[in-house]
């Protein structure tokens, strides 16, 4: 029986919300979870979209990389 560990080197996660506070809360929670598996934030990209009803819609992409 072979026991092998593979480490995650890169991970990209997507987030969305209708308010910025919730989006930030969700991202911060995921950052804490990923610290436990030795990943740190490499890059963050975000956008804001206004729908036809005038509501703001926020999205973010967070790229995590293994700590070196």
C-alpha cells in the first residue's frame, strides 16, 4: 500500500455578492481556511456591475499560491 501526499500549489476561487461587506467577509473567511493548508493570496481581481434595476453586483477572483 502506497501513501502519497500531494500539495496544492495553486488555487483560484470566485466570489460574488450584492454588497461589498459580505463579499469582503467571504473572502476573509476563505483566506483563513487556505492559511491552514499553507496557501497565501497571490493576486486579487474584482469588478462591480450595475444591473438593469440599479442594484450593484460585486465579484472577485482570488488566486492563492503555496507559501515558499
